[in-house]
C-alpha cells in the first residue's frame, strides 16, 4: 500500500511539472511578505543581491526579527519553524544543546548557513552550533531560501540556505534594553543601540542568558555580542564591517561539559562602477573553538576560515542582467583525534536574468568550484516566474542541482571509525512548482510542490568506514502557507504546513506551525501558537506525534516601556526530542516567562 501511495504521489508531481510547463514557464516558490505591508518585500538571498519578492525565482520566506520579538518568539530555532518546508529542533537536549534544521526533508548537513554574506557552514563545520541558542535580537534580516541552490552557493545547499544579516543602524540614535526571567531558573538580558550620524550608521548589541533547563544536568549559559558599522563614501559607494561573537557553556546531561567560543568578522565594499554595473567585495574571517570534557577524556575542534568574494551585477539591456562572481575560501581544521587539515576551495559563478515580457521573468545560473580535499564540482539552476496581475496570482517553477562534499571526518577519520579518502560528493537534482494567490486584499495563500533526488548519499556512520550509498535517495513534499488579517487588522493569523511523503532520517510526514494574534486594545496584544509534528524517528527509535501550544501577551505601559509574558507548552505536553535506541531525550514541560522592554 505504501508503494502505491508513493507511486501515485510521484505521478501527480511529474504530471504537475508537465502541465505547468505547458501553461507557462514560471519560477519556484514564494517569498511571502506581511499582507498589510504596502512596500515591496526585498529578497537578498535568492540572487545574492537585492530583488523585489515578485522578481525572484526561488522559494524564499522572509522573517522579520522585530515582528518576532513582539510575539516573544526570540529563539532563532523556534522562529525558523514559521517557514513552510522547515523543521528546526534539537535532537540533543533543551536550550543550549546542538540544534538541527531539516529543510525539505533533508538533514542538517544538507543546508548551508550564510551570515553577513559569508558562508559559515560546510561539510566539516555544520550549522548546528549556530542553532543551539541563537536569538533574533541582533539580527536585521532572516531569509529561508529553499530548494537546490548549488548554482549560487555551492556545496551543502541541497535543502536550501539560511541567510542572516546583523542589523543595520538607521535614523535617530535609539537604544533598547530587555530583561526576562522565568521557569527553570532562567534569566536573560540584552542591550542594543543603533542609529546614524552624518554618513555613518552603527549598530551594537550585547546579551547574556542562563537557564537550568527542565531536565537535570542541562545547565546552560551564554554571552553574545554583535556590531555593524557602515560608512557612506559618496552617492554610489559604501563600506562597512560586522562582528559577531558568542561564548557558551552547556552541561550535556551529565555526560560532558561542552564549551563553544565562536566569532565572525566581515569587511565589505559595495557600489556602482557606472549606472548599469554594481559590485560587492567581501572579506571574512571565522573561528569556532569547541571543547567537550567528559569522564572519557576531552574531544575538541579548532576551526578557522577565511574568505574573499567579489560579486557583480551588470545590466546589459533593459530586460537582461548578467550576474557573476569569484571566490576563494580556506579552512584550517584541527581536532584532538589527530585530524588536522588545511584545505582551499575556490571557484566562480555566472548567471543571467531575462524578462521576455513585462510580467514574465526567467533566471539561469552555473557555478564551478574546486575542493582541495577531493576534486571539483559544477552546479546549475534555471527558474522562471509569471504574474497574472488581474487575479493577484504569481506562478513559479525551477530546476537545479547541488551537492554535499564529504567532511574532513568522513575522509580522514573520527571517533566513529576510520575515514574513507575515496568518498565522492553527494549530488542532487531538485525541482519545485509554486503558486502565490492573493485572496482579497487581506489574505495570501502559498502552495509549493517539490522533489529532490540525491545520488551517492554519504553514510557517515557506516562501519568500518563511511560509504556512498548506491542508487538514489528521494525527498519530496508539499509546502502550504496562509496568512492574513481580519477586522481592520485587529486579528492576524499565519499557518505553515509541510507534508513529507519521502524524507531522509524518517522525518514527520506532517509539520504544522500556526499562530493567531489579537490586538485587544491599542496597548494590549494577545496571541496563541501551535507547533505539531506527526510520528517520526530522526533515524532512531520511533517517536509519537505531539502538539505543543504557547501563549504570549504584551502591554505597552508607556510609549517607551513594554511588558511581555509568554507561557510555553501551556498544556504541559510530555514528548520526546529524540530517542536513539535507548538514549531518550525529553523536551521541556510547561514554562512561564515575563519581562520588560525599555526603549530610549
């Protein structure tokens, strides 16, 4: 029966591809904006350069950090679940444990993290540390770019790309101070200050938090800071720099004491060479030091990476724009089990945007890169979008390739066993088809169908060494999003549903994230939310389905003082984060938090 269901689902998907192609060439997914936002939503991640949401040909969700704060959705991992196609969680423990993100049925290692324009994750340095307890407080932009994105971002972008930027300063100087306390001896405080003076914009933030968590022996504390300075040189050019740092400690269920010390610095210059030619130069340095002390000894990794990239955008005709760039990247990786490697990666990418008709946009791109560790890779992507203004409809479709390179531990060995220097990279081919439909002036519906075929999938835990699995592995599914407002913006709602008939690691077939907010008075905002996963296992023992609810409230006491409170898991749902054959990790129970935000 399962085979028949899967076969019919594939048949439906491929018939949809053919039918849609005969109607018009349209582009992937949707970049949903707030319905009430009269200004066009800007997308940066899809082409590595700003575009209006209606002009991109990839599935993108934009999350506004300030709107998330109003709803007391401060943890990045929780916020990412508001994007369809994404499951963000932790299979290792509560707040502070290593995070996981599953985009379109793929694993964490199949998605890439880009912060302030620099790629932070690769096959050796996964994005899990960033998701352990990252907050949205110091971010100005969060974009979830889904689908195979190898043509723009290279390896580890089979599922998609998480694109984040440190906030920019603007306007008059303004400061914000937040303090919150609550269940499990939790306490957090954060400060940010931003503004502009003459041609210089500035942003600074610092934060600290600690919690004992609900489960025993999961103490966590973390300090973080961020900085952005941007100088306007003249009407065409600007230069800037960013800094981000984090220092954290997590007691890993009594099994080990885990410490993370990480930082990122970028310097950039962007502007216009002439009226039709724009360019950006970015240099970055990243370091991540991780130490895990246990009764069995110490395991640690030291990773340093430097990167230099130069991107160009050249409009050669009114309806044709060329895109391209070059990059070099060096990783220096060491650990306590004698894996010490320095590797270079370099390459180039080329693309073209073409607008055959006023409401029809197309995109094609190609990328080549060379890895010291194992060889070179080429990837590509094509996409298109068609807008029917009379009905408020946008149709999108795209097709692209990507890959995941073997990690240093896969190649050279780890605590799980010997390495395999003969490993090949995973390769993938994925497509998606989407429609965005306005429903009146206050509601928006978004539906996207996707499929991904992965060849030579790497099994990092095979014995006696990692291997490439034979044949193809498939992921496929449906993304659904609906958001809008009622009664003159008094009520707002949002729903994100992901259906995964095929996925890696036995992920839940159904994932639902929903929220409803009520502006009860001019000063009082009330809201509820739901997060639900159907049966799954993450590749371990079976885990039952669960649904977790939350409530939040905020009251504007004065123009510059806001009181806020939240009640997480208000039904005290008992559920598991993971169960890897007896190593059971339970999620936190009911928890209440309250705080105050002061602006000046």
